[in-house]
C-alpha cells in the first residue's frame, strides 16, 4: 500500500498546486513511484487524457512533474462553471450533467464513491500519493459536505501540511484560525452520515482522530519577499501557539514560466518585471468571462521577443500583432458579452487593418456566422449571430467530444504566410486534444485530424443520440494500436482562422513558424531554429523542484511518511 501526503491551504490561490507538482518531481528524482491526486477540482482549465477523459489541467501538469502519463483517476471529479450558479460535472473523465449547487449536494454520495474508488486504485500502484486539497479546510459552511479536504485526509490517513500565502497578508492569523476552527468543528462526527468513513488512526500513532486539526502536522509560508530574519519571530510564535513547526519559507518567484493554480487571476500568470526588456511581438488573448484552457498559450511565454497579454482593452487590441479568442465554457454568453461591450466591433476593425486573428475552440465557434443552441445547453438563446469572419455554423449539442488528436495542416499555404511549403505535404504529427460541445460545419478543411477515441469516452447523452461527426469524415482508422476517426477541422478566411485543437502551440515548428511570419510582417528578421517547449518546461519544473528542496525541510516530510531518505537528502533548514 502507498503512503499519502496531503497539501492543504489557508485559502485558494496560495500555491498548493505548484507545491504538489514540485514534491512530485522531488519524489520522482529519488526513484519513488509517485502520483498526484485531487479528489475534486473546480476549474475551466482542463486536459484530455489518453483514455479520452477530462481532468483538471493542474493535475495533468502534476502528473508530468511526477513523470507519469496523466490519467482519469488522479482527478475523479471536475467541476466546470457554466454560469453564475451552475456547473458541468465531470465524473471519472466523462460528463455526468449540469447541476446547481443544491443539486450537487444531493450528488455527494455518488461523488464520494468515485473519489474513494479512484484513490484506492492509485494506492495499489504507487509508493507515495501527493494529495491536493481545495480552498480552505476551515470553511465552516462546507465541513459536513466537502469531499476534497479533511474527508480525504481521514480516508487516506494522510498527514497534512498547511500552506499560507504571506503575499496576501495575514498568514499567521490564517494558520492559527484554521487550527482553531478545525478543533471546534463538527467534522469529527461526519462519519455518522454515510458520506465519510470514521476517522482512522493518525499516521505514526497520532491521537486517533480527536478532531481534524490533529491531521495538520506543519506549515509552509509561501511567496515571501524580504529579509527572513524579520520573519523569524513570527515563525517561532506560530509554532509555540499551535505546537506545529514551520517547515519552510518559499520566496516569491514570478518568472518560472509555469502556471500556478487553475483559478488564480491571469494577471498573476505572467508577473511584470521592471527590468523586463522590450518585446517586439505582442499577442493579445481576449480575456473572456468564462475563459477556458488559457494554458494553451503558455508556450509563447518562453519566446524571447513575445509579450503575451490577456486583455479586453481597445488599446491593446489595436496595437496587437496577433489577436486570439480562446476557449470558453459558455461560448454564447461570452460572445454576447463581447458584442454588448463593443469589443466585437473593435476586433473586426483590427482584422480590417490587417491584424491576424485566431479562434481556438469556443473562440473558433464565435468567428462563424451563427451559433445554434437548440437544447439551451449554454444559454437561453437558441440562435445567436456569430462574429461572421468565417464561413461556418456551429450547433451546440449535449454530446461532448473529448479526445486526444494528431493533426496535419493540409490547406494552410497562406495561413498568415505561415507555411511556405513547396513540397505541399503540410505540417504533420501535430499533437493536441479536443474538448467541446458543438458540431461545426461549412467551410471546413484547414487540418486533417486523427481523433483517438478507442476507449469510447465521447460522452453519450441519454436524452438524445450522438451528433454526426463534422463534414469531412474519412472513416475509422488505426494508428499504433489506437483507433478513432479521421475528420477535417478548422476554417480560414483571409487573415482569420480557427480550430478546435487545444495544445496546438505546444508544437514547436508550428508555433515558431507562426511567430516568424509575424516578425516578417513587422520587418524583423526571423529567429533561426525552434525553441523546444517540452525541454524548457522540464527545466522550469526542475528549477522549481530545486527551489522547493532548498526552501522546505524535506527530511521532515520523509519522516512523516516513515521513509529512509533523510541522510541522502539533507536540506537547508530555515
């Protein structure tokens, strides 16, 4: 059986996801079979596994850090907001349905069974499971209902390390208050309601479950700026008041090139630096209200002359070298928002000036002539005029397409002058994935896609049959033992194009050729060679793991897990 370690936080956005990823890389480098786990994630940033299942993007990133293929069990419950009061529930990688908060509370027993089943499978195959909590375990209105924080700690017997963000202020009060609220909570009685099991004995002979606070074994202070000597008195005071050590103080690092948590403000994704050099190529991603999969554009962060900005400001749009409309969890609502606020007209004027425009997934759907939503999946509007820059029409359906894809650019000889290809064989072996609830028809044929759907995880609606595949279907295929469908995807008109492919810009040759076309348009020389995004991301993960090792007491963690690595991995204390 595996050992479990849990990282919880004093609130959202304190850095739990990054710390879990860093620990996964540290354990991997020790030769330990490690996997991440998050029982329930609420995020619009998602990833499609090889199985065709949808999980949180943060968990996919953590799996990469652990050196394993992302798979459904590491995130059995994913909630994707569809509006102000509802969300789409993803259960074990598949769409279960749309629910209000009240509906979801009634669903908790089913969700909890999925959580425990997924964890049990993980525990049979890995030495250590690093578990991420969500929000704060001390939310008094959620303690009897939650399935992601102390309920998971109790089930797995995992010691908990509590993370606080000192950059937000009040970190010691948050530590102290969390311990106090958990000591006074009713959570010790939750095992009687059928949702959670009784509290097991704590690891290494703990007090046997007097209260949830007993599971918290240590603190980590994250995102510290300044002289640690000034902080030390506070560290000792919180240790004396709670009886728990502070095992690490992590300095604020804003330039790692790694996304943090799914729900953090995008402004914190790309921190500004006073010494940052001028960057010639400006890419503006429209910051939609329900923006999804904004990590599609992370590779641009590694390009030395590219400024990536998430904005709806007219000035930024007019001065962009490339505009991107990203994916959205509510395409119709975001389209109407752009229209009502004059942003749609601003984008059209920019296109008329010659600024190239790309739509990804929901953004691709917006660029067409019309969007039909006959079942009111996303909105009360059954028919909405699109931006009208592409000759396509999209029908939103109850069937969700979730699959990994391999793509070939087949009709892009003038794709912003991206492809100057005399051999006419296009860009092949482009990797990515699809996540969308819509069928698009019309002027389709920018890419040929191989949709890997060999496990049948393309969700089947119980209320209506699956929609037909888009125009251009060439039939089933089998590549490398993986089957699926060959289809056409994407559309182009002038300096506007769109596609359903997420992760397209992870493909180095495609991204670098696109950027060179933008450089050429500004009279700048091309950059020879390509930047290897995978290698740079791996180096960034390793750099983050080194920072973490030098900032926290790894030996303390190993002792919590009853593992014998301390002598080999002596870590600087605080």
